[in-house]
């Protein structure tokens, strides 16, 4: 997640494509096309976002495969953090490369879901619904496993609940969105600004 080509691409794709910033002046950099809502098949920012996201996911999958569940509270916490990170990565990828959930999630394509480290596995793009189903599954597992109260730079049960709330918000499942938001707010672990 610290790789410059990942975080820079993520920032540019989300902020310029989301009309959250204004580009002053001109540039020949490919970020200009993001700013102008023009998609190029060879845009290096989109390619880097895709490439480094899947490299991160493969590394996460490796951790999920090798950490035995239930061996210790500390290792369960690390395993939960990895389930959280995988959900976080797929959530971002699906929102960037897929259609919004409320627009035919059963038929619109999201992103390929690579859930192992098998180098011979090349999954096809999953539907947006299938991706969101996996997000919920991973985050529920993450929340179940994360019992430690580490400092705020680490994922926690409440952070998993917050992302679940966001996912249900995007799905327009208002009751579940409120339920998970309340779990975070009432936990007493975090405060609202």
C-alpha cells in the first residue's frame, strides 16, 4: 500500500475522476484525461492501479493461506486484518472499474476476484453482486477475528463494521448501513469529529 505507483494512481483516479479537485493550467500527463473524464486504454494511472492492486491482493491471499485460524489471538488479529485489506482492495477496484451496485448488480461486471495465490488461475470478471457478496463475507470474517485494540493505523473490528456500513450504503440497504454504523459509534472506541 506504500508503493508510490499504487497510492498516486489511487489518488488521481478517485480525486480527478470524482470532480473533487481542479487542475490548474495544462499538462501532457495522463492525469489530464482523468480530469476530463476521458478514459484511455493505455493510461498509466489506470494500469498501475490495476497492477499494484492485484499484487497487493495476491500478497494478502498468501497471508490468508498461511496463517492458521485459532492458533492465537495475535495471529487471528493479523488474519482478520488481511481479510479486511482484501475487502478494502476489492471495494475500491469494483467502484472504479465496475458499475454502481444499484445498477443491475447481477449482470453488470465488476472485477476478477483472485482469492488464492495460484499463478495458473485467471478468473473472469465477476458480477458487481458477486464482488459485494465477497466483500461482506471477508469483512464479517475480519470482524470475527479481530479482537485486539491496536492503535488507529491498524484495522479493527470497528473499522470492518465501518466499511460494512459503507458497502450497505452503496447497496442502498439503509437498515444494514445504520446497523453497522451504530456498532462503530456505540463501540466507544472512536469519536465523531
